[in-house]
């Protein structure tokens, strides 16, 4: 009986979302565990069967950091964004475009979901300019510092033609956070930023961030302080105060998406079972 009740409750959402596009961003922590990834892909498979077009964007920060350390490469992250020298860029290519993208595609294949892996370099999907050396306020210390981010790009344009082509063929695009630049250069882009720009370009109905924590907390040490909803004009009150590091980048990405026309952005746990479906259909 509870299953029937759940289906009845979900029916209005099924009607509302059929044929729309959801951009789902997976953090590296979500991809790392096979069981967690399998549960998430099961949910994406269901959305695919319900004619909801899912576009996956994935990160891989923890995996890139682990490989870099194993290779003796210094890891530096400023305000949630990775400083990327030439060796770190090679690590990003290996981890993002190689292992993680392939692992996600393999999991989708096990669930009979037709998927295609690509990066922002493919078919000019994302074009970027190299980020200039700049002075930034380190949100961890509150101090001003000069940072050379190296081969980190700032997105200039998004051409979603290849993604729309895949969607029209009933494929699930799986996008790693790399971008092309003038002269054939390749740049590392924060995956949250990529997800937001892709969502805007595709005129997505939802942008969903799957994270290792339950969402935005007033007190990062207390799960009970979870904030269920934030209005756009409230974001500045959280940034730089209770929210720092990677979460601040996600909130900035939410702002960009909503200002760009995406109706709603969600930040939810990707480690707990069935949270994606629960967020969408209740």
C-alpha cells in the first residue's frame, strides 16, 4: 500500500518533469564507492526510463589529490579551486577523462542506460580562457594573497550542440570538467562551475549537486542545522561566514544557474540511499 501511495504522490512530478533536462553533478566522493555509485545510477536509470533527460557532470578531486600525492606532486586548493601546474593538469586528464568517466559509463552500462562520455574539450563544448594571476581573499584564513592558478580556465562559452544531439538520441551524456582553449590548450575547470554553465546552456529544469554531506548547514559540525531552502538574496549571508571551501563554490554555482534561468538548484547527499529520487518526487 505504501508503494501505491508513493506512486500517487509522485504522479504530479512525473507529469511536470517528463521531457525536461536535469543536470546532475557527482562529486568525486560519490564516484569512489562502487555501492554508492551503483545506487545513484539505479536512480538515474529510473529517471531515464521516465523520459527525464539526465546530463551527468562529475568531479574527482579526492582521486586527483591521491594520485598527485602518490606521484610526489604538491596539492594546493584555494577557495575550493585546485591550483593546476603542468603535472597536475596531466593528473586531472588521467583521473577525470580516464578512470572516473569510464567507471561511471560502466556502471550505467550495467543498468542498460545508453551513455556517452565526453569532456568540455569534445566538439568545442566548453571554451575557456586561462585564469590570470590574481589577488584573492583566502576564505580559510581571511587573508589576501596572490595566486597563480596555472592551467585553470575561466569559462568563456558553452556550445551545447553535441549534448543536445546525444539527448535527442536518448543517450545520457557523462561530462568531465575539462575545457579547451585557444591554440589547443586544455584547462582544468571546477566541476561545480561546469555543471552550472551546462545547466544554463541546456535551459535545464534542475541542477542537482550530490555531495558527501546532507546539504548546507548553518553549523558545519551539526547535521541538525540543515537549511532546507535558501533564497537567492540570502546567499551572500552564508558565503564566507558559515560556508567555506567546496560548499562556497557550490553556492556560487547555484547562484549562476538560477540567475541564468534554471528554476531550481539542489544540494543533497549522494551517499545516502535514494536521496535523488526523494528530492525530485516528494
